[in-house]
DNA sequence: ACCTGAACACCGTTCAAGT
DNA sequence: ACCTGAACACCGTTCAAGT
């Protein structure tokens, strides 16, 4: 994970990892079934760093904290989102994570079926946002101005007026990533809350 | 794209693609700058298959059709979502796509800034859902029952009660993927509509 | 029980040489 | 203008051999 943090996930190679551990690549196979096993383990350990929802009565605040915490983990481990959502979440931490999230939703009044939908919808958004994010600000933060200028330059003159308008919007003021994330997060959470309020009276 | 559809994205290799085209791998470099260029082109051509929003007055229906259309493209090209959200969307079709979506949102009354947020939120969800989906039903449809049984088997006895409850829920009735997708999609679209209704009177 | 060295079957990419 | 053959520097993985 240190190696991936520092040099990117592509540099996580059996040979490079061995070099870092002072060992030959072949030796790693005494500790890991293969590279897939290694990456699964990394994904699970990243999942372990996401704050589990407390069993508060306030499910919405708990889900919100969890989502913001996940985004924080993705910021620290930029490889994590891509790894976690492209392989099976069968590690022990991932299982606990899923259980606690589902538990909080069920306790809030969602049926198991709807709770699983809510879980999928929230995580689709959380992971999806990170992967989109990593497209245009993969380097560091606050280089959105350059991106905006690049987009403007890439647009054939006169075409794509709406895209140009948006790029212009960001040409002078920076893009607030956290605000964008929470905008969508609250859309989903508010929608779930309204769904719960409308539905729970009919089936208690 | 045919090769990726049939044998998976991992089998898209310069050598394998050359073999399919009756040519050596090295010859491909006369037509493509490198493998990255090739994958970018594939992502852009997949984007071209997504139905563009018509310039109807009904932005919500247009966004909904677009999202469902994207999901259809992802079902046909299972490699598309992973490719499209992990590289820059600088191809001509991707640019047109972004312009049309932003245009529909701006015309609906969203400011350029909020329109870009709405675009990011919707696409985060659409791509994110597909990538989660491809985790447990990567083979075909309707094998959710096996997955549920596997999850149940993987859980240490007694622990993870909520996860077990959800798995039990799906052990006898199949998981309706389209319904789950549209559940979350409508949460977001309804939220955007409400946001628009609350906001637009104040700044017309 | 763990490590090494060498090998195998693969990659993406380059480049002189052909036509 | 396009293709080929050979090479280069890399991969993940296996396995006999060591300690």
C-alpha cells in the first residue's frame, strides 16, 4: 500500500514489491497466492480504513459520515476506489463494512431488499465520483483552471456552446470538489429519507 | 471492440488484435499512437453509442433516457464503463455527449455551475453502478441466487446478521438489476427537480 | 518454512529493413 | 504509405535447488 501510495498502482509489480522488501519476486508467492490475491488484500485493507457507521439512531448522519470518510480514504489511497469496485468484496473488512451499513439502514426502517438497493446506490455514487474525479485532477488539487483552459482549447471553435460555458465558469474560480460530492450525496440521502417517510407508514 | 466484446478487455492485446486483423502487432503503430490511444478511441466510440438527450422541454425524461441508454451500452460492451471512467473524455463523441447533456440541463434552468455538478453526479452514479454490477454478475444474468448462497457460505456463523438477512432475501427471488438502477436514478433526478423548483424562483 | 535463480510464456514498443 | 522481423525491457508465475 505504501508503494501504491507513493508510485501509483501501476508500479505495484511483483518484482518491484520484492525489491522494496529486499527479496526476490518469486519469494512473494510464499505469502500470497498471486497478484490477484495481493490486490484483493489491499482493497480489503483500504476498506478497513473507512469509518463504519455507528449504531446511532440517526442513520442519515451515519451514512453521510461514512461517505465522507470513504472519500477521505480515496484521497489518501488514490488506487483504492479503482481496486475496490472492480473486484469481489469478499475480504473480512469488506464483509463487516457491508454488514454494518446494511444494519444501519435496516434499523432505520428500510426493508432488507430496499436496504440493499440503498447500499448499492450510495456506493455506486461514492466509488463512481472518485473515479470520475481522478480523471481531470489526477495530479493534485486546484489545477482545474488549467483543465478548463485545456477543454476550451480542445473544443472546435463555435461548436459545443454549453461545454464552453461551463469551462468558462471554471476558468476563473476553482472547482470545489468536496461541495460537488456532497451535493450529490445529499440528493441521494434526502431522496432515501423521503422514500422512508412515504413508505414506512404503510408497512411498519 | 468486437474482440473486447467477445473475449474481454484483457484479451485486447496488440499482438492479439494484430492476429485478428491478419497483421503483425508492430503494424498497428502505423494507425494508432499506442495502446492508450487505441483504448481512448474505443471509449469514445462506446460513448457514441449512448443516446444523446433530445432538446425536448422535458429535461428529466431526457436525462432518464440517456442514463438507461448508457446502461444498455454497458450491457453490450461490458468493458466500456471501466474504460470510459478511467481516462480522459477528450474524444469527439465524448465532447458532444458532454455538451448535449450540459445543454439540456442549462436549458432546464440550472446555472452552468450546478449543471456541471448535476452532470458529474449523474455520471458518477451511472458508471459506478455498472462497475459494482460487474462484480457479482459478471457472467450472465440471474445467477444472483448462487451469489447469495456463496455470500451466506462465506459469512462466519452468527456474525454479520444484516448481511445474512439480505442474502437470504435474494436466495429465493432474483435480483432485479434494472429496478435497482432506476431506483437510484430516480432518487437523483427527483432531487434535482426539487432543487430546481426551490431555487429557480429566487434566481430566474 | 522460506528464499533463490533460472526459465517460460507473455506484454508494449521501437526500428531498421523491406515492398 | 504500410508491413515485417527481430529485438528490448518489462510482466506474472513456476519450479527445482538450496538453507
